[in-house]
């Protein structure tokens, strides 16, 4: 029983405390309280040792949210850009498979912005949550627009065409990402390069959209491409930096022998 | 003694067990089982082995206690100088808080 309970703890923890802990468990009969307490202690040890040194103590509340947000940002930005570019290049009228790909990518970006904003909200709560709300609302509208394009094609959907809804939602996503870039830059908990890319995207989308409503076409296309690349690159870099921040500050955990 | 500011260690839900452990070690080094029985004797409440070692690990990480050489697979722990000072400050704060509460209840005898 004692040996089994000890095995529940992480190996690194056992290497440091295993002998004395097993001796302690043998000092008296274990009751249900003790067993439950040991199991909770083992859970705590797993959470505590999983990349959490003293340097990361301040961030301890958000590791899971952050990790999910990081993966969602990388996968979402890649699916989003692939879906968008491929559907533009695809000459056929079929929405499959590119628009659903873009839909999944946008939904993942929604997950990313929520997960990563939770981490930053400690420093600049209003700015971060404003950025999160605008981006999330934009992503939701864009998802509805993409869904409309997939289901109804060019037919009106909620009074607007699916494309118009997608464009409006995407514009809000770019705007929200711009706010998020400011929050990221000021917080400095994630990559500032990613923040710069998202900032460029949110600025470049303005002349690009002006081209859509009648501005110089070539210039608008150039700004559109810059905005797309910076947006996808910014979220990918942001996701990578979020995952990198999950790693231990060093190979050893303070107080625990390796 | 010159008063020095030490940041109050953030121990979350282990703050109370950590304080009990520091008090237990204040009269000399003890190993895990001795701390457990001491705390139980002093408070009347049991401290589980999982809680004890989660708190011990945090206290050791923060340099408030240090491990001594094991004796028969039992490893004693003792307060460090910083641990002693942090404990003093925490107990002083608690005493002031308790005095405030008692004064408000009108039970302080002057």
C-alpha cells in the first residue's frame, strides 16, 4: 500500500522525498483520510513540478489555459490562412474543403484569444478584456459568415451575404488583435515580435479594406497580403511563445534534486 | 535587531500548514513524523502526510527551512535564519490581528 501510494508521485519528487515519505507512511496505520490526503498531495506534486519553478510561480494559475491557447493559436492561424488562400485560389464553386477549414481555424483562434487573454488580464485587465471581447465577437461573426457561405453559398444569410458577415467579423478580429497587440507589448509576457506582427496586421487591413470599397486595387491587394501574412504569422508566433513559456526556467527545480 | 523586510511567501492553500510547520520547528529540528504529531498535539487537528510534504517542499524551495542529513531514512528539517524571521513577522502580525479582534469584541482586559 505504502509503495503503491508513493508511485503516484512524480519521479523527480520521489527522488528527493521518496525515502523519508515512505518511512513516514509506515509510522502508523493509514486511514482513508491519510490515503485521500496522499493522493491529493501527489496531484499537487504533479502540478507543482510540471514546469513550475520559482520563476514561474506568479503564472501558476494559468498553465493549462495558456497551453491550450498556444496550440489553438498555432493550429488556428495555420488553418485560417490555408483555408483563406486556398479558397481564393480554387476556381471551383465548391466551398469544400477550404471554407470549413477556415471555419475551424477561426473557431480555434477564438479559443486562442480567450486562453491567452486570461493570462495577460492580470496586468491590464480592461485593455486585455476589451481586446479579447472585440476579437472574440469578430471571430464569432466570421464563423457565422463562413458557416453561411458553406451552407447557403452566395444567398443572403441573416440579412447579409455570408461573405459580408465573414468580412465584417474578420475586420473586427483584426481590430481586436490590434488591441491585443498593445496589451501583449505592454505586458511583455509573450513575444513582442508577435505583438508587432499583429499590430502591423491591424493597421494594414485598413487600406486593404479601402481598396475593396473603391481605392487603388493593386495597393489594396498588397496591403491585404501584408495584413494576412502578419495576422497569421503574429498568432503563430504568439502561440509558440505561449508554449515556450510553459517550459521550466531551468533544468532543475529549486529544492528538488535532479 | 534591525528589522528587515521579507516578502511574505505565497503559499496559497498551504499557508496554514506551512505556518504550523514553522512553529513546530521553532524549538529545534524535527523529522516529518515528529512534525505531524507535534502539530496534531498542538492544534488538535490531524495533518495528513500529503499536506505535510507539499508544505515542506514549498518551505524548502523558499529557503525558510533546510533539510539535515537523514537518520534511519528519517530526514530532519530545521528553520533557516530567514525562516525564523518570517515566522516572527507572521506571528507578530497574527498577534496584532488577534488583539484587534479581541479589542473589538470588548474582551481585552487592561
